C-alpha cells in the first residue's frame, strides 16, 4: 500500500520546524536571562559578557532575526538603534528627556509588527527590555540601564550586520 494514500502521511520534522524550535529556545533563554534582573542597569560585568560575547544573547538573537521566516530588515533594526542611541545620549544630561525618547520606541514596535516588518517575538523582547530599563527607580541605576541598553542594541546591530553580510 502506498504510504501517501488514506491521509496517513505524516511529515517528518524538517529543517524549518527544527529552526523554529531553536529560535523559540533563543527567545525563551533571553527572557529567562532578563528575569534575573529587576532593572536593566543591574546587569553586572560578568552577565554583560554573557549578553555581548560571540554566541551570547545578542549574537543568537541577531542570528534569529536574520534567519526568521519574517525576518527584520536592517533599516527596521536601524530605527531602534537610532532611537536608543538618542535616548542614551539624552540620559547623560536629562533623564526625563531620555525616558520620553524611549517611549517613542513603543509605537515603532507596534507599527513594525502591524506591517509585518519584524517578527512579533522581537517586539516582545524589545518591550521587555524597555520595561526593564524603565523599572529602575534610582537615578544612577537608570543611567546605568541606559548604558546597558546602548551596549545591547549596539551588539545586536553589529551581529545582525554580520549575519546580513556587511
């Protein structure tokens, strides 16, 4: 009997399904990593290394973004990069302006998700990261959060360009 008859044919997990499972693992690993901190500024030097090193969280997230079926284009990632860089610069002199700049990222996330310009998982991660930055109550910890956010988005963009080819 032909194995395709009668609707009994089951597809073996292909490379696309395995890649999806690996991607979900990257996202979940990063979320668990962030749960260890009340504030993004609480990321200590040894944890910063885990965030930024090759095959660290930023590197694996960049690879996920590049290989996702609805991947993000570098222009979309650049929008986040520019806004975060601007917020980081403002945080050095005026934290309220820096927070306002950070809040402008939420509509960019919503627009990008609605237009399918980026994976929804990336929007979830960005919202989680932004919430971790905003959760800092002390001024020094908030400034440190902006620095860590800058480190993260710079590494993410650099690794993304590596996978995007230039």
